[in-house]
């Protein structure tokens, strides 16, 4: 949770919300991230399976606004993570690399997911956070689990999924399975345990997440950023995730075709990053004329890991979203 304020120079600052007295200047608003669907514009938290204290519609935003006497903004943590990365993280990072490499392409949109206790997502389009008509857009956790179609994708792309797969592959109970950080260390040979099971646990998560992300990108066509606590193990799951995004469908007549119009690139892989930054520039003739034009034939989807860190990205996103709301109210 952050408070937003303007200092004497008119530049933005953000501070942890402990009390008004801790802020360097009077706070202008309260903004915080929330882990689940809700009526965010109204600040109302409804019945959620993961938060049993909220039942029957709790007007959390209005409650805090009345208590602190300043505007309150609440939004989804996955969305605010992506908004922060779009403003000051992954999106400007990739565009700066493209500009430096001389490839005449700049991205305007960013889709992202968080892998941790749950499987969250967000989408920033042309500098704006896309929230949907019910403020419940990009609920990727409710997409279908590729490997267990009877349930949702979150059960294959979160902390408990890593532990569950490790337990099954290592033939131990769920309660005996270690923390995913330990499983990651087992997978890379830095801790004792069943290494084959650890590697498979992360690979399966990559496959499940890649399926859901691929479905989203088929609709959104953007860069993809990945955050959350499990993103630290990207070397173990990102190759499988990219492979799934670049997979093929099979037509009724048996021929295969790509599941995405473009190619997904692992931007954490130096070789693939180099190819992504180079593009495929061709010179072609304009039919019926002597004129020639250049175009980049590589429809590329860059996929990489958070450049800010998940907590910082969420804080920046929450801060920027609150300021945006304040500016919108001033214009009315």
C-alpha cells in the first residue's frame, strides 16, 4: 500500500503508508493492490474463496476514504504489476534495446503474469491499464489447465503446483515436499533431493503457464513480462513456456499450423535476444511501380522476466494509477 503526494517541486514521491505523519508532504491519495477480483472502481470487495473475511460486499475503499479523508484507489495486484513494468520496467527496457540495435520497431502494449501463491495477470495498452467492464479483466487463473482440463490453470502454475508435482514424481506426500525455492535448488544441483522430480515440476509449470499465456497473446499481441516469487526459477520453466507458445495446432486434414501468428522469443537467452533485436528486414517492390520499400517480416513476441522486481513494479503501478485517477477527477 502506498500514499501518493506531490512535493514542493511538483515531482512525484511515494512512501509506505504507516501514518500521515510519516509522509514528507500531505498525502494526496491511498493506493493499494488486492489479490483477487472485485468491484475496484467502487472499492468494494465481494465474496472471495481465498479471503473468507470478506463476505456480502465490504466497502473497503469508502471505509478507508472516510477514515483518512483522502481518495482511495484499489486495483488488482497482477494488473498493477504489469502497469509498473509498462511505465518503468520491461516495456521501456525492450524498446530501448530495439532502438539501440537499430531495429525500427517499438512496442506499445504489455501483458504480464505473476507466478507465486496464485497465477495473476494484467494488460497495459498504450499507456493505460486495461481493467474491463466489470474491473475483472485478465483473470488468467481461470483459464483451463492444459494437463488437467477439469480444473483451472492456477493449479498448474503456482507454488502448490510445484510442490504437488515434485511430490508425485518423488513419490512423497504433499506435506513432505519442500518449499519451491528448495526445489529450485534441487533442480540445479545445489541441494540434496530428487533432481529429476524437481526439474519436471518446473517444466510442467512452464507448459501450463505457456498454454494460458499463448491463448492470451493470440488475442492481445504484445510483449510478455513474468514476475512473482517463482520467476526467480525462470531458467527452469521459461524454455518450456516459450516452447508451448510456439507450439502448433493440427487441422482436420492433418497439417500443422502455428498457434500464434508471431514467434515467441525468450529474451533472457542471449542468442534469441540477438535474433529478436535484429528482426528480418526485407526490401520489396510496390506492384506496378519502380518504388521499393523496406519492412520487418519478423512478427516477434518478446517474453522476459521483470526488470523492477514484483513488489517495486506493483508499487509503481499503484502509485501511477492513483495519480491517473486524481488527474481524471480534476478534469471533470
